[in-house]
């Protein structure tokens, strides 16, 4: 299906006219629902496109179906050219700037409405009604049709859509099916749909709705001392085309006001209202759960940091250098895991921005390394977002490899010809099975270090930890010595989570 921005490229309209059409289409679902009819928008074609006399100067740019009744068009019709009879009517309406309702053809009734901006027609809107399948008209249908005709008249006058007003339906924004009120120019309720009456009942109004003052109904039921949005009075009286939400002890209501005008004078207002109490309750539950999860990660981080500090204190009471070093290494590894939980405690999702974790690991590892050499670090590429389990494993692997590169690659007091550097590179791909794959390298320009040889001799706890974690991530790892000097460690892992980054 073609989208509006693509079809508009064929029109001869200015940028301001195109913006007007976008805002009309962004809000015309409300109009289709009120009219119980399909709506189509026809635009004039650029002059260059109609150089061929056999091509129509019109094309169908957008289409809306009602959610309140049967559809007239069941297939996609966007992009179609009009027949000869329709083309004549479109041109007539465009030239005169006046609406037209031709005689019914079979069971079809159509209404042609000029879309006017700054006093001139820029497009034509057609309302398509299937008379054979129309809803039986009662009080609701009659009032909806009356309101829709007022809006069609406003379109022909250039009064709808309204300037500087957000359009469309967002989360919690009321729709026609949620509840409709029609107000008089004085803000009194002239008509209320059954759903709107039910919403007012839940608000606490049990008296007759017709003729009641909506602003008074709402204001008397607001929670004492509650902060009220300054837009509420204007919306409740229908004086401004805005939306607002009111909250009482029993209900949350979203309201949207559309002033109805005739000849530039306000004659009333359409109000859409929706009970969003359940939506807001679920949102509060989600916020509470997110806050709880963040607090858990924060406490885990604090506990890990406390244990790491205790290990450092204990190491200072020992005389054996090897025991001191072992406790210091254990504390460093705990601090690495704490980094992941620290990131989770600050985020709003259960995904870790591992680039931030990697940067902090590089900085912290260089700072605590026993060597006195000045080592520069660099992160090249991106790890992306990772699930917590994968992030913890990778944090441990990265910390061990960077620590080994700094401690074993650069001698204390060494003055290399070039600056001492450790570069971590990361690239993320996806294999044929759709699994995220990370390819990472840790390279240094030190004297060269091959921990594989040490591991074969039974030493190298850090290397054993790295290999175990890589194996758990279904990955492979290898060490290489580079020329003229230095070491590069390359590993590939298959991420267990489904996060994208």
C-alpha cells in the first residue's frame, strides 16, 4: 500500500499545503467514524504528469475506513485514477470551492467536499456511503451524522484541521467509539452517547445528562487539593481544540475538545472522552516493577562492592604476597560484575548498554593494574545492547583480557618507542539462524604475551576463567603475537539473548 508521503510527491501543492493535508489525514479517522462512511482524498497531479491528454489530472492519495460501520471499499484504492464522471465532479468542486452531492447511483451516495486552506481549495475529499448496508438510524446515528456534517462544512471553510493542534490517536487518546459529547456554545451538554453517559456515571454524576454543565460536573468531583491542568476549563467548555486528562478517586478520563464553528463563529463543540483508569493502573504497576528491578540491581551492586572492599581489607592483614594478590584479584572481579548491575540500576530497561560498561572496564582496569606504565585505551566499534547474563560474562572476559594485556604486556619503567596502547574492537553480526554474534579483539602493542602456554602448564587462573565463560557463550578464543611486538586476543561469542543494539 502506498503511503501518503509517497503519493504527495505527485501533487502540485506547496509545502504548507502538504502539511495541511497531512494534518487532515492524521485526524480524519474521527470524521469517518462519525459519518459511518469511507473517506477518500483526491489531489491534483503535477502539470508535467498530465502532458499526456489521456492521463487524469487527479489521483487518489489517501483512504480511511470507518470503525463504526461497514466499509464501502474493501480493497486498497490508493493511487487509482478517477473515471470521467468523477473527474468532472472533482474539477467542478475544485474550481468553485463548493461542496457537491450528486444524485445517488444505485445504493451509493457520495459527497464531494473541497479541502480549503487560506481561502482556496487544495484538494477534494469524498464521503462514500453504502445506503444498502447503513446502520438503522437512531439517536446516536442522527447526532453523529449531524456532527460530521458540521466538520465537513468546517473543512470547506478552511477551519479544519485547526492550526497548531496535535492530531491523530495516541495512547489513551479518546476515539469516537469511546464516548461522544456535543456541547452548546455555553458549554452545556446537548447530546451524550451511551458510552459517554457511562463514563460520567463512573465519574459520579447520576442525574440527567442532557442540558447539564460539563465543567460543573467535573469540577465538583475533582480530588480536593489536586493540581489541575490549566487547559481543563478550556477543554470542558469546548473553547479550545486541546486534550487533557482528569483524575478523581474513582476514575481517570481523557478528553479531547474540537470546537465547532460556522462562518468563523463558535457554535458549539465536539468532545471525545475515554475512561483510561485501567490503562493508568497498569502503567503504575509497570513503573513500580521497573523501580523495584532497578532497586534490586542497585542493592546487588552495593553488596558486591562491599564484599570487594572487605577482600581488600583482608588482604592488607596478610603477610603472604601470593595470598594478597589472590584476594586483590577476587575483589577486582567482583567489582567488574558490580559495573553491570550499576548500569542496570540506572537504566529503564532490562538491557545493558555494554559500550558504556566496556569503557568503564578499560578505565578501571588500567587504574588498578600493578604496572606503573602509562597505558592508553580505546574502544573501536560497538557491542550494542545485551541481556544481563551475557553482559556479565562479557564484562568478566573483557576485564581479564585487558588486565592481562596491561600487567603482562608492559614492563614497569619501560619507555617504548610508541605510546603504550590497548585497543578493544567489537563488531556485531547475525548468523543464518538469526542469532546475534559478537566478534571482539583485544590488542596491545606491548612486549607480547601468550597465555595459552601458561594455561597448558596449569597456571593462569584468569585465562581459565576466560575460556570457561567463552565456552558458556558457545564461542571460540585465540591468542596471536603481532609484529614487531604485541599481542592480540580474538574471540567470537553467540549471544543467548534476543536484544538488538
